C-alpha cells in the first residue's frame, strides 16, 4: 500500500516530535493566563476549599505571599472573588470602600504594581439570599435596582486599584451602566471584561461552596443563559460590545467550545474563556483516583480552549500550568518552550 495514496499520508507530518512541533497550529503562553482567587477577612488564613482540591480561601496577608509565588512562576493576572464577613439584603459588603475586595486591592497594589488585578463585580456572595442582584417585593431579582449597586461596586473596585472590572451577574445594561459611571469618575482607562455569555451551568457547583454563594431559593435561570442557546449568546455579546465591553467572556469553557469559536470569529474583541470550578474539580477528582493524568489533561484542556478561539484563559490551573512550564507536557503546548 505504501506510496499508493501519497496524498492521504497525513502521518508523514506526525512521525517525530520535531515534525509535530513544526506543524502545530495552536500554542498557548503564560501571558494569557488568569488565576482566580477567593479572599476573605482575617489574618494568617489559608483555608482549603473541600470541593476544589488545591484551592484555598486566603486572608489578604497570606494572599500577598501566594501572589509572590504566582508572579515568580510567570502568571501576570488574577481575578479576585470576595467572601464578606456579613451578608445583607442590600449587598453592602460589595461596594463598601473597606470591603474585602477593596482592602485587598489596595494591599496588592502597594506590593505588586505590575500584576494585573481583575475583580469580579457581582452581588451573590454579599446578599443573604445568594442571588446575583437585589430582590423586588415579589422576590425576583430587580435588574435596574441591581444596576445601581453594581455601578457603585465597580467604581469602588477601580478606586481601590482594580485594573479590570468584570461584571458577572448577567444583568441587562450592566456594561453601559458601569462604563458611564467609570467615565464620570475619571476611570476612562479602566477596561471592562464582561461575562457576556454566562450559562446557567451546573459546573459552578464547587464555586458556590468556595464563595458561600449558592442561592438560598430558586436558581439563576432567570438571568443566566440557557445552555441550549448559541444565537442568544451572540446577541448578549453584541449588546455588551455596543455598551462598551473591552473583553468578552464565555463561561463555562470546555462544554461551550462552539460558543467560543462562534464568538471569536464573529467579533473583533478579545475573547476570554472561563474554565470554571466544575471543570477544575472533575479533573482533580479523577486524577486523585488515578483515572487520568492531571497535568496532561490540564494542558489538553487549555489547548482546546485556544484552538476554539479563546485568547485569555481564566483557570484554577493557571498557577499549576506556570509551575509546570519546564515539563515535557508543557513543551508540547507552551509558546517559547
Ligand atoms: C458570580 C460568579 C459565579 C462564578 C463566577 N462568578 C457563580 C455563579 O454564577 O453561580 C462561577 C465560577 C466558577 O464556577 O468557577 N456570579
């Protein structure tokens, strides 16, 4: 058979490592990684998150030590989630100038001028009922009242030193509202990364345990997207761009590669993929049982997000990827290796 169908011998380009590297279409770089962190009040705290092995809730002082390690490993961006001491119906902790995120941003900026600090702008961890907005008298999330609180929250983050604000609550009009507020307060140069296509996904389960943000009643289906829809995701993204989003995000990542692909070919803005808590924890759980190789799977997942068209990867594996940069698995995927 050899030589009979020469045009079909794709294996010619796969026969050794250097050839495979020569023709590889997708590579990722540490520059594209964003590491999420959960931060809580207190001192000297590094509390393991049961549902996310290897992840912790940090008090600000310990987070600073962790960021030193992260930065030395080569990760340049973080996304912060706050866990407040007290919750209430107005989500005061979210926009309090001395709230956990605001305090932490100020501390980080004193020590790490170059680290890119992104902050999640949402109310679910700050409301006693755990929904992403405040409720009207019928117990439904009141979109427009929530916008008022979200703009105060985003402004307080920017004032505390956040480099990029990231509204994640899927409220209509949130990007416009935040952009207007930032501009009116001289934060013209603070970009907005919008969680534009955020699906009502069960892959967020471990996160809600981590951030103590599970809704006390009902679910998030009235504001997050139906996993069955992709055209609607394109509408969400188009609206966010029109409202002033600088970066758009698709979330979760791996189960929504088609959405990432469609968004990245349709819109001329950077597309971020959020590989969410469930994506992380299922790999950790399987690896702990010896069912799969964590490091190989981690790199394969990132490659898939990149191949689909994502340019930014928000992942709980970010630190681990950077710490693994000199391994043979990394050599296959990482740029400049
Ligand atoms: C807050 C928010 C959530 C996540 C990011 N921001 C939880 C949710 O919507 O329930 C999930 C992230 C993850 O699962 O890693 N709205």
